[in-house]
C-alpha cells in the first residue's frame, strides 16, 4: 500500500510534472476520462480501481465524525496554469495543516474544477476546490469545498486577479491570501475512501467533502472556464459498496 501512497503523493506535489510526463491525458476526445486507463500502464487504476473518485454523495451512514480542525496561517506562494487546472502551491515549510484522525496533515496545494467533480444527490455545483494534504506517512487527504453561483468571492479574486491565462505559466502570489475565507464557517462534512481524480488515479486517498458551499460570481466562474477552455471534471465513479460517513 505504501507504493500506492507514494505515487499519489508525487502526483499531488507536482501536477505540472505529472501532466508533462507519461501519456497525455485530457478531459475530451480520445484522451478523455473514459480512456485514461488505456493511455498508459501507469494509469490502469483509472479503469480497474474499485475505490475511485469523484462520487455522488447520496446515501450516507451517521458515524458521529470528529470535527475537522484546520490550521491555515501561511497561504500559497505560487499560482500555476498546468493545462488541466489552476493550482495554488504552498512553500516547502508551510504551517498550513489540518488535524484528522489525531494526525497532522500538511497542505501541499489546492486547485479547482468546474463544474464540481463530486455531486450531492446527483447535483453538480458550479465549482469545487480540492485542498490536498499529506501526513508523515505520505498518505493523502483531500478537503473539498463546493461553490454555488452567487455573490462574488472576494478572497478568490486575489487568485483570479493573477490567474495565468496560458498553460505552463507560474505566477508568484503577492497578495496575502487568507485561506480560512475560502472555507465555510460550518465545517461539517462527508467522509469516504477514494482516489486522485486525475491520472494515475491512485487510491487510498481520504476524502473530506464539506457540506456547506461558498459562492462564486458568474464573472469569476466565466474567467476560470474561459482560461481552461473546457470543463475539467472527471465523471462520478461507482461506489462499489463503499460507505459514505457523516
């Protein structure tokens, strides 16, 4: 299992490198999600995996989950357009962490998908943010925040104002970003075991999907989708008997 986690961690730490190496994948045409598993031997889990993400959150089990504790004090330092998403990356010695299962998980990067990848009772949200964390064992935990179309998100503007319009561009983030303002005040969540939502689709990833959405304006959403040129969400995957906890 450690081998799976290490592959997942490598991808999460450098989506740019991952997208540049191995076989080209995308969200449309012959390299779209339904073909990912055929593009490269390293991607076979995308087709054969039994714990794939994203999912539709519908039936759940009440497990009295412990509150999610977030400790975000630093904020990201670079913003990258890697051709698949817009990704904000942390500095190597960041103090941005969460506490989960009595362990500390350090934030590596966060990125965006529009429309949302995970759905709730079959509903797509306008956008979804994935905050990717790693613990001391190299295991990954993703905190997902949903966005409904509505009022402008001022904190998001600090990223959108410097959003690279061309693929493979990196921009230094000059404005101080308060990551706590990109999370809802109520951090109740659904939890399940899943995978990365991009190749190599490595499994063993803990998913924490926050129940309460934030808002993104129509203009902010349009700027992101115009920059990406296409939807960048993987279709929902079969549960294969997995239980979603809340």
